[in-house]
């Protein structure tokens, strides 16, 4: 049977935010192990979703009380000062050190993947997320 299947571009998503979480505009947004949006951090249990388009404050709310506006794409992030992404990382997975910084390694399994390194500049790393 024919049908018109709904479609959308997928470049902006709106995941529900975790209880007691605050997500600041411009920071990397991840899904935690329970599937709720949180800011990126050094954690082995996160899945990078994209960049926060706005600040969302669910610090007084329960899981899912608010939704984040998250853009998927390629973003320039800070390079780690202690585990720097270098040219050998081009096209490879880089890892979350915090909500705006990526590193070369997963620190022995302590860091989740941020995305693929697309380019390295003197002042940051371009990472494809989502």
C-alpha cells in the first residue's frame, strides 16, 4: 500500500533533557545512558548528538520536562592541552574531554567519542558530530 512517509532533514533535533541538567548554547550535547540530553563531559557512557543552539535550563526539572535544540554537523571545538588531536587523527574518531574540548584518545576508556576529525587548525579541531 502506498503512503506518504513523513520526512525531515535531521540537521536539528530536540532530545528531552535529563533531570537537573543545564545545557549552554554552543556546547556539545550528548545523550546519557538513559537517553536524556546532557552537556558533553569526560564520561564513558555518553553519545554525542551535536551542538546546543540555545541555552536550556532543566536544573529544577525532571527527566524530559524540557527539550534541547541541537544541531548536527561539523563544528570547531577546542583542542586538548594534554592529549592534543594532531594530523594523524584526520578522518578518525576524537573524544570528549568536556562540553567544548576534544582529545586524541579515549583516556583508557574514560572518554566517549565526540565524532570524526575533519580538519585541524591552529586554534581548534573541526569535528563532524551526528
